[in-house]
C-alpha cells in the first residue's frame, strides 16, 4: 500500500484517539488509554511494515 495513505490513516487514528479524551468528563473508562495506545501503535507500525514508497520517476 502507498505509505502516504497509511500515514494519513495512522495520523487520523492518532488525532481521533487524542481528541476522544475530551468526550469523557469524569475521566476515561478503565483500560481506555492502554487499549487506545496499542491501536495507535499498531497503526504506526503498519505504516513502517506495509507502507511502500512510490519510486516512479
């Protein structure tokens, strides 16, 4: 997959995850930070593992 699209998707996941903390007035549910952190980390790992640079001239 093109690295640009994967990076954009990972960035969107990261931003939405960070912004979602504003939705919780009394604090995030238990385990939310850990599970969300794993999802964000997996998204960025996917960029590195599955991302292909476009080398066309």
